[in-house]
C-alpha cells in the first residue's frame, strides 16, 4: 500500500499531472501545482460536478464569490474569536479536532512500527514464519499494538467529551511532537490559527486585517438573499460554488489529500425548517450516486455517520473513499440548521429571512450542504486508476484507467511511420477532432512504445494512421483498457469517441 502511494506520487510527477510548488526552491510544504495534464483532469472533475449539480437541477444556481471577505464574516462563522458562547465552543472543537488528527497520526506510526517488525521477521524466518503467533508473542509488537489500541480507545472516548482535557492529557503523556516543527509545546497549538491572514490597504496604519477564506460556504451564505431575489428563487433551492480555500493545517501530509491551498466544490441547499432531514437524506443518496457514476468501484465508498455533531449541525455524514492509505473523508454532507444565516443576521444587523409566498410568512431557511474537496477527488480518481498489469505474454504495462469522461486527452493520433505522407493525414484528423476533444499527436518512437506512453497518460483512445489509410480512409482505433483495435472509417471517429467520453 505504501508502495502504491509512492507510485502515485511519482507517476503524477513523471507524467505531468502534479508538481511540488516552487520545486526549484525545494518546494513549499503541502502546496502543489497542477501540471499540463493535471489541470485538464482537475477541470474535468470540476465540470462533471458542476453539470450534475447546476445544469441538471433547475433549482440550483452557481456563484463565484471572492476569496477575500469582510473580516466580520469569520466572526459570525465561528472561525475567529467572538463574544458569544456557541462560537467559543466552536473554536474549541476546532482545536480539539486538530489534536485528534495528531493522535491518529501517532497511532498510525505505532502501527507502522509494528508492521516493520513483522516484515523483518518474515525475512528472517522465511517459510517457518507464523505471523499470528509472532504478533502475539513478540514483545515489541505487543507493546506497539497495545499502545496503539489504548490511544485509539481513549481518543474515541474523548470525542464524546465536551472538553479538551482528556485529549490534552493524552498528548502530554505521549509527548507527541508536532511532526513538522518538532515542537512539543502545546500552548503553540492553542494559539494556532488555522486561517491565513493578510492585509488590505497599502499603508501600515490604515491597513485592515483580512483572512483568506478557509471555506467557500460563507460566500454563499452572505449572498443568500442577493441570489434569491435576483434569481426569483423559491425554496427549496441551492447555490453551488467551486473555488480555492486556504487552511494553515498543522499536519499537512499525504500529498494532495491535505493541502494548505486547496479547492472545494460546495452546494448549500436552502429548505423550509422541519424539512431538512428529508433533504439531508436526498443529498446523501444523490451525492453517493454521483461518485458511483464514475465507476471506481462501489466497494471503495462508505458512509461515516457522525454521532457527535458540531453545535451548528443536526445531522452530518462523510462519504469516505478507500485511498491508498485507507478509508478517509472525501465529502461531507451536513445539515447545518439556520446557524449560519442567523449568525450573519446577528453580526450584520441585516435581515436574512425568506418570504414564503405560499405560507405567507417570513422564516430563516435551514441549510443542507454538500462539500467535496476537488483535490481529494483528484487523488481518489488518480490513485484508483493507476494499475500495473501483467499481459498475456508475461510483460507488464502501467495503465492509468481514468474514467474516459475525465481523461485529460481523449485520443492520440499516431502516424505509423514518419514518412509517406502519414503524418499529414494524422494532422488532418487532428484538425477535425480538436473542435470537440483534446487530442494529441505523437510520432516519436515505435508505435508500441507510443501506445504504452498513452496508456500511462490515461488516454482512452489511440488512432493509428497506416498505409492502408491512404487507400481507403480507414484507421485503427485502439482502446486503452482492453487494448483491442478496430479498423474504422475516419468519418466515424468523432461518434465513436463521443459515445465514451461525453459527460
Ligand atoms: P478533514 O477532516 O479531512 O480535515 P474537514 O472535515 O475539515 O476535513 P470540511 O471542512 O468539511 O473538511 O471540508 C469539506 C471538504 O473539503 C472535505 O471533505 C475535503 O474533501 C476537503 N478538504 C478539507 N480540508 C482540506 C485540505 N486541507 N486539503 C484538501 N482538501 C480538503
């Protein structure tokens, strides 16, 4: 599994999907750049989401709100200190949550240590090795496993607790250091602010302290009435948005799974109070179906229903995905009550109510939100698609079996040889197809090697122009996954490709 993950990271770099940010300066921790193919895959995932949410739902509209927002926004949302109790609670739970991540990390490290002992023993004892017996009897492994179990049990217990004390005590006891700074001083964590600060205004005296948004949702809440009125929206309706969010994560790790600058795809659905559970269930099902439609395998998804809820929520679930490092949150579905709209009403002194013409009264709508990380989706799709296959003749090939609708390049056009006018015909085919699809041209190396390269890039089709093409205007079209080749007329190409790649 660890190897698989390493392969994912190196494949992403080698084939132009993801580079570390500012790599020539040794990179910036937990910040990444999407390369020539990565940017296309990311765009296609975003579009696949947008179509299903906005285009397919008459009562959902889009929004692109700004990254910089009035600083009071973050007081209302509970992201910075405020003067009323529930918001202080919120801040505390954020802190506790950060500590939880560290502990989980530590438990995982213990697990890995135990695993290493097991692997070493395997090599040492060879055939005679009895893994179960070893786990039970080897002193070190027993200790690691016991410690790990204890940590996880205590963490589970503390999650049910309303205060931080237990988790803090655990951390002190274990002397867990921040993996990045090496610091064991947990007052650092107390003062830790997850938001990135910046300034608006040039002169030091008049500048205003701002934050880069840690979530896109608040841009939707503050615009709720603007959209409702200008769009004459009737409840229930939704507002969808994709965009960057920034979090100064303490434990930034696992490649693009947890980044400091990342992109969210969120939709806030405004409903009549009392109807939120119906919509919560609707969105849980609808969102899971969206994920399943990509064909990465039903067994790779599961729901995690939250038992302990944030104070603003009355129901919450994650859709978890089987990443190379195990099942982890991919998307959150939350029933957020009227918490956010009420908080903004309180802080802005502006009414945030909806006038229901059927009931002839005003109310503050309830909100059900779906929130998925675009980068996490990318990682889910990319890691799941990367396969090492052994072929019938015993050779192996690396193939990136991306869902065709998401593949960066839909077809590569390859002249069999670099002469006899074949490149010209290939170029003509590209001229035709490029109006509808991203297509690539490649004439370098033997055709077999070009196929392999396109397999590794995730291109669903290779179109080969050969001498027969000159006679009868047919080409071969090769399918990435089955490697089957069909002879078809050039005029049929568009329809064949389209039938597999259209959203
Ligand atoms: P996690 O528990 O993994 O930190 P979260 O519960 O804080 O996530 P939300 O605030 O609910 O996440 O954000 C919604 C979605 O945004 C998450 O499901 C995840 O896909 C994505 N996301 C959150 N934080 C990050 C991050 N640092 N890097 C990449 N994606 C993220």
